[in-house]
C-alpha cells in the first residue's frame, strides 16, 4: 500500500492511499481525505480496490466550513445507492451485501441507526 500527500498554496492538504496496483484503497478508513489549512476535513472518500465502497455509511462525504455535513453519497462496489434514513433504505443496503459483509461489525452500527 502506498500513501501520498499534497500540500497546496492555500495550505490545504490532500491525502490518498493506494493498493499495489495503484487503485485507491484503504480498509480501515477513507482512502482520500482533503483538509483545509486549519485541519478541518472538507471531503472524505472510502474506496476498496478502486471502487467507491462503504458498507458502514456514506462512501463520499463533503463538509461545510463549520464541519457540518454538506452532502453524502452512498456506494457499494461503485454502485450508487440512496439509502435514506428509514428502515426501507437499510434493507436495500442489506440486500446488496454478501455474507461476509453482513457479518462485518460496522454493519451493526448502521443497522441500529436505520432500524
């Protein structure tokens, strides 16, 4: 796994993690993070082997300057899914998961939030 960091003229920073094949990938957190000069996160992206993917929440989150969430995008294996905040949205996600993903501890947190 490789890690790169870029610092821009406005002192903002972007960080990314890639697998041995050069694809965005990180198993224990976002594979791409963009921060302001004060360290405030502006954007987080979860990737798995080059695909936008997060079973525990949004794969892409953009934040306002005050740290509140501006927009969330949900992806499973690079397929966009709107889950909503209701039980039906959770079961849409559940149907997309394989057996191993359904047993992942992070899915329990999402289950509690949406049931």
